[in-house]
C-alpha cells in the first residue's frame, strides 16, 4: 500500500501491504478477544477522551500526513481534526450518561390482561464492528471517525479497513488510538487496522464480525452490503453510498435574494473541490427574471473558483468523464464548463437544463451524483412541475428549500422534500454536518442502507441490540437493571 501525492500523482512511500485472509482472521479474532475489556463504561469513556487528547497533541503531524495524501489543505484538515476529537469526547459523555442503554423496567402486575411479569430491558453491544474508512474525510469519517467512535462507545471493538487514498494517515491515527487504549488499561486490539481491497471483502464475511459501517461509493458499498446480508448469518450493514442533495428555490425567494442564493450555492458546491457527501448537486430554480439573476450570480461565483486537486487521479478522471457525459446530453447548457483544469486538477462548473427534459429517461444521468465541483440547475415553472421532478429523485442525505417571507409555495414544497432526505434545511446550505444529539446524517436508499445516522449521539444505536430479562433474580441482573439503580443510569 503506497501513499500517493494527489497534487502530482507520484508515490510518496510504501506504508503497508495488503492483508491476507489469514491476517484479517487474526485481526478480527484479536478484536473479538478484547470485547470483554470494553464492558467497563468508565474505562471506555476514559479511553475515548485519551484518544482525543493524543490526537490533539499530535495534531501538527496528523494534519501534515493527511494533507500530503489528500491535498485538502491544513486549514480544512485542522478543522476536521477538531471535529474528530470533539466527536470522541462527545461519545465519552454519551457513555457516562448511560441514556443509550435505553433501560426500561416494567413492574409485575398479575391483575393485568394478560398478566405481566417483571421485565427489564436494555441494550447490549453487538460485537466486533468492521469500519470502512471514507476517502473524503481522512479523519472524521475514517480511522478515528464517527463509526469508530460510536462503535467503541457502544462497547464494540473495531477493525478498520483503511482507505487506500490515505494509508499513512490511517496508520498514524490507528497507532494513536491503540496507544490511548494501552494508556487507559485496555487491550490495544480494541482497535485493529487492515489494508487492501480483498481484506475488505474478507472482513465483512468473517463470522466474528457482527456489524459494519461504510462511507463511500454506491458500487463499492452495495457490493459489501450484498455480502453482509447473504452471509450464512447476515449482519447489519450501515452504508452511506452517495447523495444528490437537491435544492429547491421558490420564485419568491429568487425574486427576493437571487444574488445571495447564487453566491451561497457556489460556495457550498465547490467546498473541498465538491467532495463533500452533502454537496448540493441538483437545483430546481424558477424560470423568469429571478431565476435568471440567480443563475447569473451562480455563474459569476463559480467562474471565479480556482482549479482544485481532487483526492486522487481516479476520482479526477471519473469527474472529467462524468461531466462530459452530462454536458453532451440534448438540451444541456454549460454556463460554466466543468472538466479538467490541468493535468492534476479540475475546474468547477454549472450545467443547466429545462426541467421538462428530466421526464425523459435519457436524461436520468442528471439525477445521479457526480462526485466533484459541479451542480445541475433545472429551470421549472410552477410548483407542480417542481414536484414532478422531485418525484423522480432517489433518496438523499439532505434536501434544501429556499423560501421568502409569506411564501405560499413553501409548505407544499417542504412536504414534497421531506420523504427524500434525512435532513431537510430551509434557507441554508447542507455542507457542514453539526455533531449534535439532534443530528441525522442518513436518508432513504441509496443515500444510506439503513434508517440510522452516522453522525450525532444516536449513531451509537447502530451497534446495539435490545435484550429483556424476565422474572430474573436481582443478583443475576446487570447492575444497570438492579433494584435501587446502583449505577444511577437513566431508566424508564
């Protein structure tokens, strides 16, 4: 496994070798053997905080390594590291609070119909979790990221399959997390790292792997999902596979603040070279003067964007090919032509089309995600035409609505957007996913393969399952379920 500089396409150093099936087996068995040590909630909360502290202390080195492999830049990566460590600390608080155990106790009632016995319900960890690191977030959605942090918080050991775009960063972060485990008295193997394409397949098929979390492409994620559910013992697979993230601009909003919306969209769709999973890639804008002003403002802002380096040359080539295919469709205009900005860069662009053309299956490609700095603007007339286009869209992580004050079309359009996404925004932009208890980062397929979130406190629920103890003597119950609540966990 080589670390490659995306700014030049040249290999930097060999970091590791692809794990064999035997090595994957050893990694999973080592993690499985460490699971009992994670049962102590106080210990694993301390571990998560120590991991955050070590990452912060090595921040300069971590950012330097990640920038060399992703070209995302020190400013972006410094912010991502802060998000990553804050997320680890937030999950430490979740562990200590104990609410995620979802303890429910029903007192016996022999007079009920039917009679009710003593029942005590809580949630237990599933076991070893396989985490597949993302390309576009080498920290926050990779080795020390949300899937890992939430699984460890649930009490599940983790085996991470490193992303080939940042193997050196992955090795560095894994070493820091393993050091944090040792420092807090846990086995280092509560987290194990493996590399290689075949290792990813071997991992999801391993009989001791109890669940998996994935962030990446539709093709790769679907292959792993299919492997997970066709095992002799199927397992939960929580995959984030891609998202178009539609935006609807009402006529009143375009009339009121067309230039502001155009500039905001340009900033959101080109952020990080358009490589955010929440990039707004499809926009319904009204025909007429307001929509014209919006498109002019968007065109001007995107035209001023400098060429950018993508995460690797494979993604760059896919972007160049993808935008060329879309631009070649009948009726598609290019207010700003996207494509190759140089031998190692891409130029941002805007494609425009009449919304009526989208009824033709030949234009289906415009309703699919194109990873990189491009968005499609479809011009519509009337709420009914906009709603008809929305009815053709796949599931998404986000959907955004821009409205004006006293906008009569706002409520029906919001209702039309709600079934399409896990997070619905009004008068904002979807890039930037807050780590908060109320956050939901997920959505209808193909955005994700489950109804769960991968960001926020409730992400921990993916790695737990409920168990009820019935008519069980107090001394045999877990402390969290015993009379008197000796550990003080929240109970209903």
